[in-house]
C-alpha cells in the first residue's frame, strides 16, 4: 500500500530563521510502516513545501501528525486528501486528545492515539486487507466513527516496553540536507535523536506523561551511540539534539553514554534537556557530560515564584534553578533557561519578577513562553472554562489563549514581548556573547515572533 506521511508546517519565526527539526516521531511511524512492506513517502512541509495534488492522488492512505499549533494546517491537508478520495489517519499530541472534535469534521477516518508505531502498523495492515469494509473495533489505540456516526474510542495500546526493538528512524526518507541549516553553537549542523520515552515527572502544562507515560523507558547506551556515530559518518552532522523530555533520568546511564562517546572520539557537540535538581545533585556527572561534548542543557526554570512552581507541579525551587545555572557555567556548559509568563495567579509585578530573575541568572539562551493550556494537560483540565478560542494556531506559546482575573490577554502578550526585548538587548548580554551567538539570526527570530503575534492579534481583552 502507498502511504504518504505529512508533517504540517509549523510556520512562524522558526521557519523564517532556518530552524528546521525533523519530525522524528512521524519518522519512527513511517519507518515501521516501511519495514512492514508499505511503499512510504514522507513530506515535511517546512522544507519540502505542501504536497502536490499528484502526490496525494498517488497515495492510498495519507497519514498526518501534528501539534495543536499545526492543526489548522493539518485539517486543510486532510480536506484535500478526503476530496481526492483517500483514507486519512491523524496522530500526534493534538489528535490524541481532540479525537472527537476531529472525527466530527468528517475529514479524518481514524485517529492513532499516543505512541503510534504499532497501532499504525496494525491499522494499515487491516486497511490494506479490507479497505473501507474493515471492522476497526479490535485495534487498540485508535478512535473512529461507526456506521451510525458515533465516535468510538478503542482501549489504549500498552506502551512499547523495549524501545530498542524499534528500528532506527530512516532519515533517508527525508530531505536530510535541508536540516543542516539548523546549527548548534553557531557552527555545528545538528539534528534530533530520541534515546528514551516517558517522564516520571508530571508538570501541569505538559502532555508528555499522557502521551508516553510516566514510566521511563530507555534505549541501550550502545544503540544510542551507534546512532550518533551514524549521523556523523553517513549524513555528515557534527551536532545532536537529544530531544528526550529528560536525558538524565538515570545517572548511571548518562555516565555510560558519555564514556562511550569519549571512547569512540566522536567529536560531536550535543544539546539535551535536564532538570535543575538533577544538575545540583550530580555535579560530577555534569563535568563528564562537558567532557563528552555537551555544549548546552535546557532547564525548565519557569518562574521567580516558588508558589507558581508549585502550581506547575515542578517539584523544584527558584534557588535550585539558580544553583543549576551556576554549576553548568562553572563546567563550561551553556544553559538554556525556559521561563513561563502569565500563570493565572500572576499580575504584572509577578511577571516582572520572572523577567528580572531571568536576567539575574543570565543563561546563555533565555526562552520565554506564555502559559498555554494544551489539550491533554492538567492545565487544560483546570482552565477549561476560561479557554475562549479554538483557533489552534494560537496555541503556540506566544499568544494568551485563556482569560485571567489578574492580567488581560493584551497585558500578558505585552509582557512576553518585553521579556525578549529586555533580555537580549542588554549591553552586558551582547558584549558577552557577540562571538558565540548569531545575533542576526537571533534578532530575525525575535522579529518573526513579534510579527506573527501582531498578525494574529489578541483573542480577547
């Protein structure tokens, strides 16, 4: 069967600034389908452009994966595919938690929920064998509409226990050269790699635990380092983004990963996500990570208020975050600090405190987001009666999408813009980083973000 997989355009400033990340989750699903004997094609709209009518017509089935901010574009693709008479399957975080809304449009035949590789493989085999006459009621992990039009949610599929059994995602299915425009530390062409699934933490604004579970499942260190080496030797990348929710859940494993990368003399620079409390408790491992090529660690520092951190269920403190940044800098690892503005409890003065906190900690990269209740998150459940829009393009962390008693939509969006302007326009920051940061690209990114926000406009005041 011919299957066309499409990753919708994320649009906005990241595309304008040549920040391209391969759709690694969709690529896993496509590789498993290819290995099952299907004729597979993958289009990433960000680098390939939208699929042509001929490409859609050539497929038997069109699979679309998306985040919430991609959904409007995804629905347009689904409409084109349905008009061409194709079976449409959607998956990813947004379809997983909004299956009923999507199926009610009549533009998708099936929703693959949560972890998708084996669910999609089973569904594709059933479609190939039975076409539109198949009975999908026994396929775990899908949602669909029955003959009477009622939405049915089959029981969830158990998570894959041994993720080493999954194939290495085939980057050859992508226009891989296009992703080399994305640089790590200004000079290293870098791409994404996943080493584990699941997150034992449960931050209120995140959907990861509901997508991949709270139990952490990991690949062997050997398989990970083999893939890193393959990215260098076969594709010519010199950098890696480890996009696990938290690479350092198991300290012994991260030590083994580091030791193997050092022993093989890979010479790769890499980026990962961790937690501030993990960094503070394991400074010895931080030194080892630096030795193995770790250049930047992303930390969710989020707020200057310990009370707000508690509402986020961060299980950390502002003091721990500050100590973690100092430890990283001590060992020559750049910190990328994430800060969230606009919690329901926050007034202008509280957001100002977070901006000043960020400037005081002074991570190499400051990332500011507006608190966004994504479908599937605990925050979505908490704020359901305050969310007034279903324009999913606004769910991009740069628009305020819910009503707050303490700060209007316009105020929160203004404070977000203020945060970026004040952080990156500091003479201290510019003087310290002019050699190591591509300021032209940074300012292009910021300009694109501000332009995108103005174009979309506020949802309410």
